[in-house]
C-alpha cells in the first residue's frame, strides 16, 4: 500500500490495492416509477465475503488504462462506461474543484480482479467503483473522508454507497440513502449463479408492465419488522421466512429456469431462498456453516460446474488491502 503524502504526486509506478464486497438484498421492495425513470426503494442490503479487487498504479503519461482478469473478464466493458474509469474521472473533478492537492492527479492503470459474477444481481460493478474510490483516494493523496466518498459514490450508482459501507444497511431513495443495521450472528449462504446475466433495466421494465405493478410515484412497501428482528437475534429461519424481492416475479418471467432453480433450493432444505437484486443469482440461506456446506454439495450435484458458490455475511465494505 502506498503511503500518502498530502499534495505530492505518487512515485512512478506506485500502486494501491483495495477490495469491496458483493451484496445480497434480503428485502427489495419497489415503488412506482418516478418521472426521472428511477423507482423508490426500501431495501435491506447485506454484504458477503465475495470480493472484487482493484489495483491502481500510477502512470507517467498517456490516458487511463483498464485491465480485467478473472471469470467473465471478456464481457466487462473497457471504455468510459466502466464505473472504475468513471470513479477516476469523478475524483479528478473533486480534486480540481476542492483544491485538495497541489498537483492534479495523473493517469492510472486500473486492474480489476473479477470474482463477482457480471450482471448477476450482486453489484459487482458497484463493488469495483467503491474499491476504486478508496484506492485512488489513497494513491492520489486526496485525503477525502468517508462521508465525502459516500457522497461521490452516490453519483456513480445506487449500490455504490453500500459497497463502501458494507455489513448490513437499510437503503431508501434509489437505495443510496443508508442506515446501518446491527446483526448479531453471521449468515451462511449458497449462491447459485448463472453463466448468462440479466439486464437490470429489462427486469424493471418487466416489473412495470406486469399486472399489479405499482402506479407511478407510489411508495414502496415497508421492510418487514420480523426480518429486522431476525437479524438482531441471528435466527436464520426467521430471516429466511421473511426474505422478499418485488423484482423476483419479473426475473422469473424473463428467465423461467430461475424459478425452477429456486424451487430446487427450497426442496434441498434452505432456510430461505431469494433472487438477489435484479437477478439472476439465487441466494440460499443455510442454518449454519455445516448446513451451508451440505446444501452446496447437494445443489452442486444437480448444477453445472462452477455455478455454486459459498459466501458468508455480513462482510466489511470497501477497504485498502495491506501489502505483505
């Protein structure tokens, strides 16, 4: 990890590594579409120990560079639409407007080490953005505090602030307005991923068009008090019984195979089963670590290789990684 000297350029080739977690929505309640195209949400975020890593390295000249390694690296965009490059540009603008350093940030090489499935409903792109904000703040010696980084994260995407915070939090607005929630016991998950992602805009469009969808600007339903009580008590069966995702029916309509996968997970003994975010990942809650191992083995026997993953939460938010 590069030591920060306020106002100084990084030494040539200096690099910083940061990591940020995947998320599961234990609840995702969706209101009616607003005039700006977004939907008001009540969601309960839960971070799990499936991390993306970002390595940022100072370049002496030229444009920013982006490299991606790991599973599905070939489908990650390398242009300006990538949230990592957008995070770099946003921090440059922040440095210029706030005069937080004497010298403007130079070009960087950004390496994404993929671990979270692309377009899987686990906020991998948001984790990338959060890790990039932490890493570049350090590399460029900007000295921005956590609150300012969270504010900037909200400009990049609805899930990016939570990737900075981690653990558990209620999200309102578009999901970017966060209130931390305490949990007293780790939760053990089996994630059933898919080789083919789902488009979040397509899922919301399906949600808006299905019978019974909320009218424009309607407020989302509240989060179940029983779910919050389950988190506080650490009762996986109470949590599992109160998992709910208003986008699940839309995801199943676009991908009927996901409904069959969810049913198989319930039949295999999961405490609770939910589509994470807009899908297609199916998150299966187990009673404990041994139960998760057994559930993963049972589900892997009927699944394509590599599509069953273990995870535990809550996990910490975006953080710098030490160099050994």
